[in-house]
C-alpha cells in the first residue's frame, strides 16, 4: 500500500497557483485489483497528505467499473458520471449514457455529470506579445516549445484554481497580435461568476472569448416527432445566469435564429428552465437546436452553450403522372400497360412506398434532386369507367401520404386531339400537362370537345422566384426574425426583378403573391435599404416589357381569391406596404413615385398633385403608378381610363376633402365628360361614389371625400343635346321653305317695288342673302347627325365639300349685308354723289362673293389643303375650334364680327343723317328717303338676327356641354335662331315690308279682277246667242 502511495505521489505534476489561491488537478488511474480491496484503497488515498501539507488529495471516487469478457469489456459509469458525447458518437451502436461495450485495450473512462468543457481564445496584450513572440516560430523549434510551456504555465496558474480542473491544453497559437486557442475541462461544479472572475485574473490578455458546454443542457424528445406534430425543446442551466437564451436551429449547413412565430413560442418556466414550444412542425424544423447565453464584461465574452438534435418525420410532396397520360384503345378488346410514376424530392426521410397489389413494380430511379417510383398498371379497354392510380408513402412515424388520380382512357370512338410535337394524344374535354423545364410548375394545353387543340397555358415560375415566395410564406413561423426575414425576401426579390425574365402571367402572379404574403405578416418596414428594395421591385414589376403578362390577367378566368384581379392584388398589397414603410420624404423610381407629404399637399407625382384638407394624424403618403391603369379591369365599355393611378393614405379623423390634379394622358375632346373614380375593393371595380369632376375649366381636377386609389375615366362619346337633330331638321326645313317662298315673292313683285336705286340695292342684296342662306341650310341639313348616331352618314370627301360650302355661303351672306350697309352709308354721307345700278352691282358682287371666296380659299390652303382635324371636323362637317384664336373657325368668326360691328356703326350714321336733313330735304327726295328707311329697316332687322345667332354660335364654342345647364340653354337658343333664319327673313324682309306686301296684294287682286272680267264677257256672249 505504501508503494502505491509513493507511485501516485511521483506521478503528480502540480502547477503553482497565482497569488495565494489553491491549485487543483484531477488525475485518473486505472487499477486492476481484487474487488474486495477497492474500498480500502479508496480510504487510504483519501487520507493522503505530503509532509508539509501542500499537496492534499481532497476527493477520491471511482468513475468507471469494467467487467472483462473474452473479446470485449463492459464498462459502467458510477453514480454521478456519464459517457462523454465524443464516446457516444464514436460508439453509437454499443453505448448509451451509462453503459458501453468496448474493446479490451480501450482506456476510455466516464466523466462527471457536472463536467464543464471550456473552449477559449485569448488575444494577448501588446506587452505580453513581446514576451511570447517566440510562440509564432516553427513548432519544431526549441524556442517555440519553451514559449508554449511558458504560456501554458501562465494560463494554467490562473485556471488551475478552478475546483476540479481536469485538463488544460493549448490547441493553437495564431497571428493577429498573438491569439491563443485553448481548451480546459473542469469536473466539479463551477459557477459562471467563478469562470469570469478567474478569466479577469489573466494579466497577459487584451481580450478573451470563452465558450462553455456543460453548464447548459438541452433536452429534446427521445423519439421521432411526427410531421405536423407538437413538441417542446427544453434548455436548462445549472444556475440562474440572469440572461435570456438565444435559440438557433442548424440545418443543412445554415443557422436560423428562433423567435416567437406561428410555429415556435418561446417561454420560461423558471430562471433556469427555458422552452421552445413547437406547433405543427414540418421539414423546416428538423435539425440541431442550440441554446446559448452570452455574457460580456471587460473585454471578456463568455458564451454558455448546449445543443441537441430533433428528428422529425417528413411527408413528401408527390408529383404523380401516367405514361401515356391518356391511354388510347384503338380496338374494343385491347389490353394496355400504363406506366404510373410518383416523384418526390430527395430528403433524409426513408419512406416505405406501397402500391396496389395488381401493379408490376419497377426499381426506383433518381437524379440529383428527385426520386421517382414507378409501376405498371394493366388496363382493360372493355372495362366500364376509367381506372384509378394510387401510390402511398409511409414515413418512420407511420404517417401516410398518398396520391390518387384517374387515368382517362380514350376508348374506341372517343374524340381526341392527335399528337402535336411534345403534346401527346389527349382525350377531348381534358387537359394535357407537361412539367416545366428548369422552372417550377406545369404547362397545360386543353383539348376541346371537338377534338381541337387550344392555346397553351403556362404556369411556369422561375426557380429563384419560387424560393423567394416560399421564404416569404415561412417568414413569420419563428425561424429567424420576421423583420430580418422580410428584409432578406425583399432584397432577393429586388435582385431577381432586375435579372430574371418574368414576362409570364404565372411569374407576375407569383410576384404579386410575395407582396400579398408579406403584407399579411409584417407591421412595419423601418430599414431604409429594405424600403428601397421594396420600391425597386414594385417599380420593376410595372415595366412596359411585362405588359402582355399583366394584360393576360385581365380575363375573368384569372381572378384570384375573393374574386380579385391580379393588378388589384398588386395595388392593394403595395399600397398597404407603403403605409407601413419608413419613407421620410420622397422616393422616385422608374415606374413609381412615393411622397410623404408635409402640410397635406403632395406634388411631383409624375406631374400629378394631391391636396388633403382634413384633420390628419401622422404621415400623408401618396404614390403614383405608371401603366397600372391599363392593367386594372374597366367593366364600363363606354369609358376609357385617361390618367395614371394615384393612391393616398393617411390617418384622418372627421370629414375630409381630397383634391387630385391629374395630367390627362390624352386630350379631352369637346363635350366629352370626364369621370373621377376610385378603386372599390369590395366591388372589384372603379366607382364614382364620393368623387366628382371639377368641370371643363379644370379638366384634370377631381374632388373626393375619402382616401383611396384614384383615376380619371373619359367617356368614349361626347354629350349630345337632346332633340338636337329634330329641332335642326324642323327649323331648317321651315327655313328652306321660307327662303324659297321669299325668293318667289321677290320674283313676283320685283318690277313693282324696285323703283329707285336704293330699292334696287335693297332687293338685290336680299335675293343674294336668301340664296346664300338657302344653299348653306341645305348643306347644313345634309351633314347633320340623327339623334343618338355616332356618324352623320357622310364620307370624308362629302363632309369636306359641305364644310367648304357652308363656310363660303355663311361668309357671303354677311358680306352681302356689308355691301348693303356700305352702299347705304355712302348715299347718306354723299348726298349728291349718285351711284349707278351697274356700279353698285359690280361692287356688291366683288364684296359679296369674291371676298368670302378668297378667305375660304386661303383658309383651305393654309390648313393642309382642307385636312380633316385642321380645316374641318368630321364630326360636324364644319370648321375646327381649337381654343381662343386657334382653329379654322376664326376665319369665319373674325370677319363676321367685323361686319356686324360695321353694320351697327353704319346704321347709327345713316339714322343720324336722316334726322339731320329731315327738314331741309325737298319733296323730290321723298321716294329716296322712303327707300332708305326700308333698307335701314332691313339692316336693323337682319343684323341682330344673323349677328345674334352667331354670337350664340361663338358661345357654343366657348361653353362645353359638360359645363351644365347654361351650355344646353345656349345650344337651344342657337339652334332656334340658326335653324329659323330663313323664316325670319320671310317675315321681316317680305311679309313685314309694306311695299312688298302691297305689291303682292295688288298682284293677287289684279289676277282676281282679270279672272272676273273674263267670266263676265263669257256670260254676256252666251246671252247674246
């Protein structure tokens, strides 16, 4: 026994502790002794003390007892001990926590349950680096060995004071100043404060990172967790660390932080026990769960860590198919073999795949990512009904996942679509399906009931987009922080919208789904980079290059959930995400502009401005979208969108007034109504409720009483004056008839009334005015539109001819009035200067026909040889009004206005002259005076009739029908005055003229007298006989 003590003592190698602290060291010895002598030896060793008392054995206990067999030994851990994780990993088949079957030559021993392993990394201070610089020399040098021993002693002098130090090893010495990596093991319980206080005593370090295992324990279910099941991961600490744990899941080489989410819930039952409660786990939750506590003090960081692995049973996503997809029975009694395939993605799960008993099984095939199981099914063409194919996958938890589908057989006489390249024979009324190449999803092509191929429909989605969408879906499950997950999704999504070709309806749909999913999960986007990524991707999705994909989604066949359209989902999702985004002031992208408005006024939205008058709490955000207006459905076929879409959002209390000044995409035609609308997400359509148009004076302005997404619709047809055609036709017919009667009367009474030069002047002008107005009215009537008709029934050529004729005739009518008033003015001013009829006629013809002809000719040439839209409007077969002093209309209005003004001036001068010379004139001029008065009366009556009529005509051009009732009233007045001008001429210049009336009556009386005389002569003659 004494010999044993001596040998033991000589084997001890103690390290001198720093200061006056006690150093400890754990030693292991392997003894083969009689079992009955074990207790005696342990008592003797426990009482060991050297002569000066500096070396004391404080505790002796047995860790492992082994019983040898013929070829192996069975080793059992004593109470309070266990096999290390390393031993359990190396001998998984023969070891558990307390018992191991080992080879006879094995020297492995159990470790204490309280064993703590510490891995550390020390960065030496600058002063210490000079002392230990030889530690960076080659490892085979003596200087390196001496330096390492010296460095180990310096560190062990501190850490040996930890009660139960088992091992201390320097693992590596690295450059970066000088960095020392080491490990140490302590078998007795220690506290976090002990470790931290000892580490602070290391005076050669500048900073230190330590990681412990053994102070924290992670407990996971000791069974496989079923797919979709619930379970709990427990993290236990040996003491209250006064820290919150950080949970991490390691899977496939990636680390995922665990937070509260839809699947995981973090709780703590005490200060030393922490839980992760899992609900409805899937493939994303299998892996190693890590629980860590991080403490930092005085450049020393200590992390207490533990981990354990959960094994979750998985369920596969089965892609089933048949080859051929539609077996073709060419004869009634035929037998066919069909290859049934069930394909799954490779995973760690081992499935037991089963088929119905009548299937002929094939060996599974695999590629880099998938496993394909297949079997052959025999189909009897005489059987009624279509057969069903089934495959079943059972996981390790005895959970089943099946795929069942019907194999549609083309029987004799059935219609079908013949093979077309890669599209195989397909039964009529069904769809052929092909997997997408290098993309997710399928392609479909229908076969009509008549056996004709329909257009292909692609549901292919680029793989990167599919991955982003999947990441968005699980963003809030608890795997990673929701904010960080959303930021990662938007970053990847922004990149792929720049790089990938997304020009398919399926890709656009998946892209919009990313926004819809995130909108339902996140409450705010604060990070500016994340906001910028979001706005970039939102703008990129509106690129004009994607126009065909957006437009293909307008069909009712592509409506999504809640009967919403793809563009509607985009609008609502992006609008809501912008509300949640931290946009300080202004952000402009290629196809999208966002403004955080101050004072309730937003401008610079692609030349659109928004003003909000309301009590607002918080920000007012407005956003304008390019091209989105073309992708939102417009069910009103009578109206077309004519502006960009603008959304405004704010927290408003009480009533509000929103004013939006749009820039119209196309100019509003005359009398065409604009309709202010907002997108009604309940009706999935544009709605006018609460929005009004500000009228033609502010064409692009809308005023609304609520916040939403706004736009302007423009009617495809102009407003019409009710009964316009009826009134015009009736009035012009009466006018034409009146003019014909008036001309007939002139012919009848010409010789009787034309007795002076002045009367000759008057009746010549009257005849020419009547002829011009007659021709103009006929052209007007021929080119007028029936009520409710879009066209007037005339070709462009005829419309141009009518416009020229009306232009000329109406001008000639006014110029003849000018000739009349000019001649009358000349006679009134120059009393003794007589003008012959011949001279007057030449002057009047020049002024009445040559002048208007020149105006019409020059106007015609100046407007691209009478081009449509420049010289005349095909809508009205009349001149064009394009604004103030713009358009060919003013070549009629300006001469007419000058003539009316001159006529008015002439009348005033003539009247004054007649009054002035009334007492001085002799009787020989009485006839001329009477004639002059007659002419004055004609001018006085005709000038207001014609002038006032066209004054209202000018008002019609100025006043748009959308202006309201006043515009309609002006139109009616003009129609009545213009259409009945011929009738007014008949009343005023014929029937209203005393001389004409008397001449006409005398002519009728003369006819009556002549008739009576003839009758009397005949009677007398008969009596004589």
